[in-house]
């Protein structure tokens, strides 16, 4: 799982959900959960993206209620990582999970993380926030869009970085 060869790590990640299903939730929590979170901080992009899919598959396997308590807090804590690539991985995770969690978890856990990253110091993170918010729009109630999403996108549309402005302006028409 921590092999120097990224292709080996990728193969292990791909087998994690079936393995977790066989071993059960208690064993997974004790022995494997930490490894799944560490993969989100891998130096190889392909591994981080596979880890995002893994988190989604584990959420589908063990249930949203379990993941919201046991997995999401560890994953979403990476929004404070010093490496901006890991913060981008959090946004990928938010996007990936948005369609498998219910509105309660989306509103209470995932959306606040994305909204909180609007002021990130790295422009690449900020424009990915705009892209993530655009992706979430169809899942959100109009009142939430008007009160929370549109103001943040307006803020990003006036960012000092032109790429951030572009992606925010691209998302704004979807707000209605």
C-alpha cells in the first residue's frame, strides 16, 4: 500500500473496497482507514484521484452515516494542508461525494468546506472552488444558491487573478 511504485499503490487502492467489504467495517476502521486518507496526500496525482474514487466507493459501501462520522472529518481536514495539491484533492472529494451523500451531509459537511476555501492564497485552489461550486449548483436549493453560492462567485469574479475571474464568471450564469 505504501510501495515506492505508484502503479502498485494504484492496484491496492482499486482492491480496497472489495477487501473492506470482506473484512468488515470494524477491521477497516482499525487497520485501513488511515491508509485511505494518506493516499489523498500522495505525491502522484493519479494516486490522489484514485483515492478520491476510493473514498466515494467506501461511502457507498459502508453508508453515508458511517462515512460522515468516521471518514469525512479526516478527509476534509486536509483543506488546511500546507500543500495546495492536497487542498485541490479535497475539492475533488467534495465533487465526487456530492451525488452520493444526501442534502443534509452536503449542506452540513461538504458545502461549508468548499465555501471556506474561497479565500485560499493559491489562485489554482480558488478557481477550482468556482468549478466545484458550479458542479454543486444543480444539487442545491435556490435559496442556498442565492444566499451562499452566488455571493461567493461574485467575490471570485472580482479576484485579482484572471483565471479565477474566468471560472467564477463561467459559473455565475448557472446561479439563475
